[in-house]
């Protein structure tokens, strides 16, 4: 029964894809509260129109036969490759697992095309989706420490916390580890954040205002990330307090059995790490960006593994494309530039490109069969990363082409005149435990 609703949802997205392809009309969300109804009506009209065109002209007999034929995700995703800007219509879907509709927030194209900027004085919120071992800790620190703001974040040494308030009132504009903390769970993923962030803000600020959410995240080359996670777990990190919330509950121990007994997996060998089938390091980036409600959350009997993987990957791509901003760890400068241009904010320091140090040393000691296995275990992440790379260049080139000052800007990223140095390590001096739990 629940399966059926997923198929309905697939059809939905099928239509929103068609909508994008056959009609060049931009479906804009604008401020959600005011225009939601109007948009919904327009969406229905367009849906009908697109449906007519689709059935009339483009529809093959095989797909449009009146006998119910179940569309398969794999076919759909092959027929309609995911493109940029597809995430928005997702908010119109009803998911069998989400009571409150997931709200993926504002996409990069919204930001670019509609001439609206991230408005710190209004009700805009930046939400940082921090995937383990992608360089998110440094980036998260840059966000609270290095942005050139009218009202900079104020950081408290003891609490390892910063207040990042709007210039005109004491409300957060940034949802991240160092500002609000792990309010939606340790390293909360897309599924957890979209079902939680708004509620969390409502708790503090009341639910009378409708906030606009701008999701941002980092991705990293999957093999390096995986090895980095391995080394972190080897040193004793567990992230065992992550909730893995989906479909209104936490994943049960039956669904997500631990790979180790005892307190941690300290001392694990790479072969053991690879061999644990429920190791969350496998394809972590895809899982954390996908809408897990689509695949029955952590219940792997919900659909076949093949289908589960395809749906997750398609969903992760779509959600990534719908994000206001993402960067790749391997391209710090581009990331900094795209962030600054997208949000019209400036960092007061240049992002550093750490050359893969430890990872590459581990990489060189890998046996060929180990490397092969790791690639297999992370095949979704590898495809996602390729997709992300292309999309990043697309966004970067677009921004570059409309920036008359590009050469100068790019050569001088992070250089603002007259800013005093601030030493994060003095401001935030973290305990070993926290570092282990959540570093990078
Ligand atoms: C997992 O999914 C299967 C198939 O849909 C269902 O029969 C089963 O009850 C689910 N398990 C849980 C724990 O929800
Ligand atoms: C990082 O590695 C690249 C290629 O190996 C090299 O060209 C570059 O100079 C290195 N950067 C730093 C900061 O070491």
C-alpha cells in the first residue's frame, strides 16, 4: 500500500520534469506564504496543460497505454535526466513517510534568476548540511568567523558556540553546528533537516513568520572521504548520537545494526571496515542528500536494492541541484567565489586548499582489491560526485561570465582591506571528545 504512494510520487516528479522541459515558464516560489496558493493553482493549470501536450504529442504507446503500467524509477531517471533546478517541485509532493512536507528551500537558480538576495534583515535562513569528513568543520568555522558582516557573529569560547544574529534583531540567520548547534541531530542529513529545521525555528521565534531556507553543503571526492572516515573511526569516532530520523521516527537497531560491539570501533582494520554491510560510510554522501522517505527510510525490504540505489541517487542529485550553494572540497577557491557571488557576502580570508595529505598516503598503501571494493561500495557517491563536479563548473562559469571584475576578484579572494586577524583556535578550544565526534 505504501508502495503505491511512492509510485504516485514518482509520477509527480515525472510531471514536474516534463513541466520543466516542455514549458519554459519558470515556476517561482517567491515568498512562500503569500504566493503558495497562487502557485499551486498555476501549477495545476500547467500540469493539465503539460499533460495534454504530453499525451497528445510526445507520449509513446508503451507509456501511455491505458492499462496500468507501472513506471519504474530506472526508466524515468534514464528518460528524464536530472537537471539543475529540479528540486523545487519536490515540496509539492506528499510523501508517505513525511507528515509535514519536506521543504528543500531556495535553489541556486531562484537566487540567481529572481534578483533576490539572501536577506539577512528579513526571514532568510542559511542551513548548512554537514556531511562527515568533507571539510565541513573548516567551512563551518569560516561561516561564523570569517564572513564580512554588518553584524558579525559573536563567539563564546567556553560554549564553542557563536551567536549569528540578524543585524536588526536577535534571531539566527544561520543553522549550523557552531551557531545553533546540532538541533536536528548530529550531522543531520537532508531528510532530517527538511523535517526539522522549520519546527526548531518555530520553537524559538514563533510560527507566525514564514522563513526562506537556503541549503548549503560540501561534497568530497568519495574515495578520499571514505578513507578519511575510516581513519576517524579507527581513532574512535562513532557518531553514535546521530538519530537517523526518517518517517517520523529514528531508525531502529534492527534496521541499522552497529558494526562493532562495545563503545566504539577503535582499532578497526580497513578490511573489517569494508566488510560491514551496514557501515554508514558506504555511499554516505548520496544517502545524506537523498530524500530517504522515497525509499522507505532505513527499511531495506521496502524495495529491491537496485531500485533503492537508483532512487536514492536520483533524489540526491535533484536535492543537490536544488541547493542554493554547494562546494567541492577539492575546489576551495571556486567554492569561495561561488558562495560569495551567490549570497553577495564576502569572506575576509582566502579558503585554503589542503592537498590531500593523509588520504593520499592511505590510498597508496591500498591493495588493488581493496581499492576495487571501496569503489564498488561507493559507486553511488562516485556518480553523485561527477554530477556535482559538472554542475559546479556550470554554476561557476555562469557567475564568471556575468562578472566584469572576475579576474581581479578571483585573484584576490578573501582580501578585504583593513580587517584584523582573528584566531579561531583561541576562540574555540575544543575538547578531544567533540573533535573526535564531529571533526571535519
Ligand atoms: C519494511 O517494509 C516491508 C515492505 O514494505 C514491510 O512489510 C515491513 O513491515 C517494513 N518494516 C518496518 C519495520 O516498517
Ligand atoms: C597541491 O598539489 C598540486 C598537484 O599535485 C600542486 O600543483 C600544488 O602546488 C599543491 N598545493 C600545495 C599548496 O601544496
